[in-house]
């Protein structure tokens, strides 16, 4: 996130994935629900992805440097139930605040019932700014803080794992679904 090297041990990863999965399950995320993220390549993104996979939820992610149209062209098609957002990212030593993007995305994605904020740039960023009349807001750090038992779902070989997209150069980006089998 800030150019530093971070290491996550296997036991830490397992605990965080279990905590996130239990939290998502308590929020009503279940098999087949879409969970999307606008996050950089950081350990927290991997944790959330693995938690989704363990529940049978379907994952999709966009980089936080993408604009609102590009993100919405992708996520509107799959109607996410939960959206994980970062307050910003650093590139080349420069901080890029993405809180306005988060608010804009949530306003345009009415299926999102839960918005989860990862505080990357501002330790005091208010996750409740992402709440709405039909949407609850949560802090990712809180969702990763427990140490519950972990038992991933057993899923069929062809159960959807994630959605990636074509470039969108000839119309809307086309969703491409990958299954659990073989991954």
C-alpha cells in the first residue's frame, strides 16, 4: 500500500479469511451472491477473495485507479450484494483519494446491501459515510479481527468462482466466469 513489504503467515491468513467469511455470512452473504471490490493488490484483497470463495460467493474486482464508468460498466452487470472499497491508494509515492469514487459507485449500484471500507490512506476515514437507506457500512479491519472456526463450503467443480471482463473496446465489457474446478 505504501511501497513497504508485508508478510502474512499461513496461520494469519487462515484466521483472517475465517474471520472475514464468518462476518460476511453474518451479513447474509451466501452461495451465488456477488461480492465486488475496488481494491489494490494487497493482502486484504486476497483475504476477502478467499473468504468469498469459501462461502461460494462469486468474486469480481477492479483496480482503484479505474474511473466510475469503467467500474460500473462491469459491476452493474452482475448486481453485487456486497462491495469492498478502499479510501485510496498510492502510486509512485503519490496518494490518490478514492472516497468520492466509492460514494459515486454506491449511488449507482442499488443492489449493494453492504459496503465495506478498507482504510489505506486515512486511518480515521469514516466507513459510515458509505451507509445508505438500504445499505449498511462496515470497516474491513473489524471484519478481520475475530478468530472463529473455519469450515469452507464444499462446492461443485463448475460452481462460479470469479468474474473477469473483456476490455470493453467493442461495447460493454463482457463478463467471463471462471469456476472453482481447476483453480
